[in-house]
C-alpha cells in the first residue's frame, strides 16, 4: 500500500475517508457512467447536499433508511449522504421483490425507503406502497435526490464502531438474515482488498455488480484509498458492456467466476484480438474458482487473475495477490491480511475473527449460533491452510456428500469437470438415496457447439483424471443454464437438489 493510501487507511469513518480524499485530489474522477463523471470533490459536495435534504425530511443519526437502487452514481451519493448523517442504512438488492423486500423493511424497522421508481419494467414505488413502507421516496437521477443547504447539518459521526449498516444474506431456502456492520468493518474489508490487489492511482476499475451488495462499499473504499475511478454498469451484459470497458480504458475488471467465464466467452469469438486492450487484471470472489478457469484467463485473455474469499458477514477474508505463484493463484483463495485470524477446526470448518467480521445479526439467536466461545465466526465453509498461509476451500459443510459413510467434496469433482472440453460450467450435488445415503449428481452446462455428453463418457473422463471410483457421479444432468442469483451469479445448488432429487 502506498504512503497516501496508508495514511487514509487510518480514517475512523467512511465519511472521514471521503473528506480526506476530496481534500487531497478534489478534481480526480471517482465514478464514471456513460458521459457522466463524478470527482472526489464532487462526491463530497453532492453527498453533503443530499444529506441536508435528507435531514430536512427528518433523517437523523441512527435513523434506519432502506434503499433499493441500481448501480448508479446517485446510489453512491445517497449512500455517502447517509454515512455523513450517521444514519443506519440497509441496502436491498434491486432484483428482490415483495417477499424479500417486505421482510427487510419489517425486520430493520426502516423509517424511510428510497426506490428507483419504475426500473427495468418493474414499479418499485408501487411495491413499496403495497408493502406499507414508510417514508417512500424516489432517488434515481440527480433531480430526484434530496437536496439542501449543508449549513443545517450536525457534525459528522466521529465513531466508526457503531452499527450503521444492515446487509442481507441471500435467503435461498429461508428468510434472509440481517447482517450488522460498522464503518470500521467495511473500511477494514476495503483496505484489505486494496492492499492485496496492488492497485495504483493510474488504474481504472469497474463495478459490474449491484452496488447494494456488500462489494459496493468494499470496492468504493478501495477507490477512495488509492484515488482512481471505476466505471459503473447499471445493467451488465456482454457483449453490450464491452464498449464502455474500452471507452474508459478499464484496467481492472471482474466480479466472480461467472464473470470470468463471460469475458472468456467474448474473447473466444475473436481469439487474435484482445477483448479489452487495456485490461491487466481480473479480480473477484463470491463463488468457487476452478483452476482451469485461472489457466484459461492467463492463456487466452493474457491478463492476471486474482480470486478471493468473502461473504456478506466478512467482505474480505483472503485474496490472491498479483505476485503470487501460478499454483497458488490457481488452487487457493489467497492469504488473509494482517488482522484476519483463520482457525480450522478438526473437521475442517473455517472460523474467522478480525476487524472486518460483522457484529452479528439482527436476530440475537442467529448471532449466538454463529460465533463460538472465542468470538470466531463459524462460516460453514470447509478448507485448510497451506504451509505458506494460503487458504484452500474444499466446499461448504452442506456440500460435503456422504455416500456410504464416505465424505466426498463436490468442489473436487467440479474442478475436474471444468477440464472437459464439452463442459462450460458444472455443479455437483448430493441427492437422497435409500441405499447409499446420498448419490453424486453432476449437473453441467455446455458451451456452444459442444457434443453430446453421457454419464459413461463423463465417468471415464473423471477416472482418467484420477478421481477415486467411490466419488464418481451416478447421475448426470445436462441443462441449458445453471440457476444463479442476480448479484455475483453464484450457482443456486438448492434449486438443483429440488429439481433432480425427486
């Protein structure tokens, strides 16, 4: 981390970081979207005016404000305005609908709710009214943001350890959980990400994920620390988004494994021409990364790939560094930063403790169940640490398939399946079986032009790759597309279990 970034990393609150960066480089751009440019100084000014408008509406320090907004400059302005006031904000992914949104509003007891109006054909304002939300207002463009004279504002918050953020887990098979964060926990996560990626003020980043995701502040902290801009994508799709990557000279892109695969797919359409000429680094996390994806990115895109490990509860746990070895970058999730403690239980479960770890959940019972007696967060992930301190994840506790009493890692099989030329993506799940307890089911997506796949051919391939006989799939399903969430495009395995486990 350079000296300026190191000094800014001592900020106690997110707003203090905004003010200090704006004082250093007020005219440098921080957010780019289409023809619009927001500078660091402009972010401070617009956020203060927005904070004054919110204050006039009754928002005070500690007021809970929910917002469900797309990835836009105005969303970042509103979020930092709330940080300036010391309000408690609860971002909601814009793709969520009545069930998830209603739950978040009720559980957080939100007093205000910012929505984009009608967005992508869906009327969010009408949904908010249908749910009985309080203090509904639209905040989609510059004209709709609250506005006022900053002279009316109280002093900014001085403590970074109060809970001011409520994020929501995905809630795939049950209601989501409200995750409690502080400014300091988000600053710690973003600082760790910035340090790991070795970025500089000359880089240009990109946000192709929902700003309402925990990655939103994680990434923005990195921009504030190093003083470089990022391109924001309100709707991300390839090849449509490529023009913006090229136009702004993006050097750092990514999101998750699915994003890496999408960039590879575009590169393969014109192998001799770099899909993004300025791109030097893909980075991300949020989903497992097969080693073959790493090697394909290096070979075909000609850039580096660093993958990390994070979750809503802990935005940055480990991260690969650009100067790591190919072996470590391909097969591990990187190393933890200073201050992140990783403990591996005898059963292989990963436990975490550190400043970036959340304070718990809105539900005290969920908090009690999630932390052990030493204050370590129980992640539900399984893995081990290498002698060099790199973390290897082998799956989720619930992804361990128990077949005839033997534990089988779904990830091990998935990594091997990714080597098959007729497999574009793969997910392996355990399905109930009266004789074996569970049977191994491989569900695969095929790339364009791939030949037909059969179970005997797949098992023969896996045996040749060295997979033990007792781990071979007993069921193969070929689907047009694996089910994914709308944030980091993570595969929803519970849907595969529901579909094929009958």
